[in-house]
C-alpha cells in the first residue's frame, strides 16, 4: 500500500506540473457554473428540481473529466518509455494501478469539492436538505470512480493518450446506453440490462437524494472490475 501511495503522490504532482489538472478543473467549473446559472436563474424550477438538474449536469462533466484524467495514467508511461522502469522495479502491478487510480480520483475529488458552493446557494436561498446534497455528491464520486477505472483500463491497452481516451469512450458508451437497450427487450432481461447501465438507473437515485445500496454496490463493483482488468493487462504485458 505504501508503494501505491508513493506512485499516487508522484502522479498528483504530475497533474499539476502540467496544464492538464488545472485545465480540467477550470473547464468543469466553467461548464457546471453555466449549467447551474441556466437551470437556477433562467428556468422556473423548484429548489429541489434545480438541485436535481445540477447533479444531472455535473454527472456528465464528471464522466468527461474522469476519462481525460485517466487517459495519461499508463499510456503516457508507455509513450515515454518509463513503463520499462516500472516493470523492472520491485512494485507490483496492482500497486501501480492502485496508485494511478488514487491520484486521478484525488484530482476528481478536488474538482467535485470546488463545485459545492452551487448547491449551497440553493440550500441558503431555497428549501433543500443537506442529505440531498451529500447523497448527490456521493453519487458523483462513485460515478467518477467507476469512470476513472474504465479510463485506466483503456490506458493500460493503449500506446498513446488519444487512443486511450477513444478506447475509454468506446467502453463507456455501451454501458451508458444499456438503459435504452433495456426498453427494447422483454422481462426479465430488461431489468438486468437497466441495472447494468452506468448512469440512467444507477445515478438517478443519487440525483433525487436517495441512497440506494444497490447503486453503491454497482459502482464499487465496476471500479473493482476495471482496476482488476487493468492489473491483469499489465501483468500480461510484463511477461511478453
């Protein structure tokens, strides 16, 4: 675990030594702010509805940011030739993957924290519960965690950051569209497909302030699965 934390620390510094970390955070704050202004001030919605719309918009920017943050994690090592150094070091592949994941999640968590002032404006000026805000942000972090793991897996397959981002999107989009496929099939398959959707069925409870255990388990399971897949990919490449 200590080695994973050392890698996480190195990667966190790397995010902010380059323009990537600050650019992603600034971009998300800008888009979320504009969306919040549009929904909160130009449409006649109740406070709870504005909060739901905020979390809906923030979920989209969170997924995009997660893919961008994750695309460099392993592909950049391979692109610059430093992956060989990692492979010959006494660090396990699982520790490499975990450290990389922690760093990206740390940036995403900071980015998410910086948007808190928007729901707080609704809380001060409207009628929404603290619980709704907390549950909504938990949903954003879980969704971001799952998306980072998908991007990290894609990065383990790619030799360039652009290819990693494209692969991440190609993996993520089918998971997003499962809810639409579920509408076209008969029971009980429709319920299963809907439950596997990355956003629609699993994120909506968080949007409305409902802590649904099944959705929490789903996002944790997706995160674990793709981190394990990234680890196995590194192990396979190490022995080639």
